[in-house]
C-alpha cells in the first residue's frame, strides 16, 4: 500500500511546477505528486477526477486570472478535506485571518529549500511520516560547529588566512568547510551563505 502523502501543484509557470515536482521526487520524501496544473481552473478540474484529489494542494498565491486565494475559496467548499498550502515570493496582500477564512492552512516562501518546504507542508497537513522524514533530513544537513564558526568569521570580515590561524587549520580546510556549508544550505557563495545562516538564526 502506498502511504505517501499526495500532492497537487498549481503554478502558472510550467518550469516552476515541473521543477518542484522533480525536486520532490529526487528528495526521496514520502510524498507523491499526483499532478501539476498551470491555473486555478485546471486545478479544480483535476481535483474532481477519480483518483485526482490530493491530500495537499500546494499552490502559488499570485497567478494571473485567479491565484491561490481565489482557488482556496473555490476548492474548500467542494473538497473540504484537502489541505491548502500557498507559496509566494511577494508580500502578502491578504491578512492572516482572510487567508484562513479562505481555507489556506499556511503560506510559505517559494525560496525554501525542498526539505524545509516539505516539512512545512507536512506540519500544516498533520502528516507525521513526512514531518519525521523532514526532521531527519534537516538534522543530517545541519552545519557543523566548524562550518558555522567559519561563516561567522567571514561575516565578521576575516580573511581565509586569518580564519585558518584562528581555527588552527590549513586554508584548504577552511575552504572545505565552506564547500560543505554551501552544499548544505544550497547556496553558491559566501554572501548567500551569510544570508541563509542569518535567516535560519545560525549567526
């Protein structure tokens, strides 16, 4: 029996929708994307098909012709058991109360790494299996103390040479710490790493 949490993804950008679906598959999470849709109307139609009703609807909040807010207002009365999670890259235009009243369980940032995104979805849906998976994955990718100390020193303006002296390691080891940190945070340079660590409360 397939006990993975089922999702439907709604985004007017086909690249975003397909990329998110691929990321979920590649992550190995106990989650199954039933379908992707490019509009609210397409999503409503897919939910109404046999075996097409997902446990969670992951939708872009802002879309031409009706976004996640309008979609939730239409979906919830017809499919009350679907948990609706909205994604956005912009400032919210509705209050938290309005979003809840429309049927949206939570709003998450589109920029979240896939494990954090799925963890937030699992929490909103009350899916313990997926939430436990996300917690285990996050624990595995948590930066080490050496990696955090290195990025803290870089954030303070230290050079690689100075950091190596402070940590009593070689400069190549400092660079290795940073490479590992970049991979764990899914970033590409020091500035992005500093911003990511700041956002996560690690600095």
